[in-house]
C-alpha cells in the first residue's frame, strides 16, 4: 500500500463519484455515510454540518476510511485509509458550494440558513484501487 493517490485514479475526484465515508462510533463500531468529496493534494476533503454523527465521530477519533466508486464502472474504485488533520468552519460554506457545483450543477448549496458547515482535511495513510 501507498499513501499517494495514483494518477490513474485522480479522475474519480473530478467525476460525480459519490464516496462512502467510514468513521468510528464511541463503542468502536463503524458508521458509513455517503458523502461528496474533493481532492486538494495532498488532502481528501469532506464537508458536513456541525453536530451530525460523522462530525462528532471525526472530532473524537480522526481515523477514517473512504471508498470512491467510478459511476461509469462500479467495479473500479479507490479505497483510502487516513486520518483527519484539520477540522474548520472557516471557508466551509465555499467548499460545500464547490461540491454542489460538482455534484448537482448548482452555484450554491443552500441548506438551512442556521446550519454550520464544517470542512475536514483527511491525510492519506494507505490507498489502493481496483479496475
């Protein structure tokens, strides 16, 4: 395994490819959520609303796993194990707007006006792919 995302899988971050984010619950059991994802070398970027289960889990335990499947070929995927190195509200609304553009073609995410958005930078520890 390596901690560098192979060049031939970088296209997954440009496509409308949803990711599955695995975090750890307080009892150690896994929790998996579909998420939008960006790659800003060397970090995998996730965005969520403050207070959600994945937010609480990543604040408590930074270890995560991410799987991204190619929407054109479900047998082609990228798996990532990593850890959250930064959690910030600063600029998080801009990040979710970028994701809304990528995934839905909208200029703005919208969402509840009282929702606090949070961005998580994930450092890659291990990466593997198939297809």
